């Protein structure tokens, strides 16, 4: 299994956990929850960038 697939699976699991257990997409979402989802997405994009960069070498 490639590293990109592993990172994508970890990201999806994190989003599902955030949705089900932390109620990130609920009606009473705080700015902290919004920023945490944004940070999780940024970490995902940065990880994809570095994995792709290292696989091309």
C-alpha cells in the first residue's frame, strides 16, 4: 500500500471521528472546532506534499 493511500485513510478516519464523537459539524460549532478541522486538513495537505516529493526522488 502506498504512503499516499495510508495518509488518506488516516485523514478520513480523523474526519469521521471528528464528525461522530466531537460533533464538529453540529449546529453549535465553536471557532476552536472549526480551526481544528482546518488544521487537520492543512496537516493532510502538507503530508501529501512531502510524501509525493519523496516518492518522486
